[in-house]
C-alpha cells in the first residue's frame, strides 16, 4: 500500500493558476479603471498591484527555469 503525499490548502493555492490570474486581473483592472476615470490610485492598491504582478510573473519565470 502506497501512501500518497498529503495535499494541503497552501500547496493547492500555490499551484492554482486560476486564482493567481484572477487576483492579478482584479487588482490591475482596479488600477486601470481608477486611472481611466482620472481618479487617484491609492498607494496601497498600487503597491499591492506591483507585488501581485511581481509574484505572478516571478513564479512563471521560476517554473520555466525549473522545467515545470
């Protein structure tokens, strides 16, 4: 009998391209809508957007380096 590795919520969340993509689209979309309506983009949202995009694209680059 083989023991399968335990799947945790965190491991599923890290692998979820859909969740990462939707979060990135939501934040970047918010920034774009605010900018197009000529409203001030709060520094917190701008910082969150750059953080999310950096993580999103950084994980994609790391996965391509690792061959996944």
